[in-house]
């Protein structure tokens, strides 16, 4: 079984992935952040490094998905291959930070790769307002995220909402996180666990 956690930067995907993995005894797979050779450069010069970063993510996540399908394990994944293609790459293109030539090349590569992998059995979408995202990004103190602009997060949120409103590839669970703190509050985590159980196994 393949569970995926989607959502904007700073919404709590990595935290929830780890907590649900522990609760359900699933194997967690995290986004490659610390070992990403392009992130620092990207946030310094987005226009120069946008295409390189997106291809790196696409390649990394495609490799993960192939491993998931062949492993036969119950997997929970932090961020999906779809977010790069439907959220981040189109946003960079719209902002003029990725050329049309690079965007078309990227989109063609994504369409080919995605035809070889299955959609997740359950997609968990974490939704948060921009003030919540900003607060959580600041609290984790990653240097390369210090230059992220509020208008950039706002555009991403708008694209996430548009993508989720049309998502039909499998089961979808939407969780509003503005008033939740599942990392510190056991009741909030229990609420999310109950929601996940209901989606996977029914109410009874």
C-alpha cells in the first residue's frame, strides 16, 4: 500500500509522515532536502536553477515510486511526483523563472514517467493558510528557506487548491491544519489517525 502526504512548504508533511509511519507501522520515505545539490542555488537564483531543480525532484521521486511498487511494503511518502508537475514547475513558468522551452521539456518528461507508475492508494492533502506556513517555516530555521516570499507561498497555495479540486486519481483525504498541532498534541494526532483509518478501512 502506498500513502502519500501532499501540501505546501512548511505545512507539516514530514512531521505527519513520521508520526503516521510510527502509528501504522508503515515505512516512511522523505523528500530529499539535505542531500539536494540544487536547493541552495535555487533560492539564491531561481531563474538560473529552476529547471535543474525540478528535473532533480522528478528523477528522485520517479526512482522512489519504482522502488515502492517493487517492494511490496506499506509505504508512506513525504510529497508526491504530482506536486512538482502540477504546482511547482507551472508556478515557476508563470513567474517567468522557467522558460517555455524548459517547461515543455519538463512536462513531456513528467508525462512519460508518470505513465509507468501507479497513483497512491490514499493521498493526504494538508491545507494551511499562508500565516501558518510562514510561522512554521520560520520555526524550523532552514537557511535556504529564509528568502521565501509570501507572494510565492500564496501562489503555491492557489495552485494546490486548484489541483486538489480536480484530483481523481485515487482516494483523497483533506486535512485543515491551521488549528491542529499533531506534533505536540496527541488529540490532534488521534483526530488525523481516525480520519486516515476511515478512508482506508471504512467507518466500522
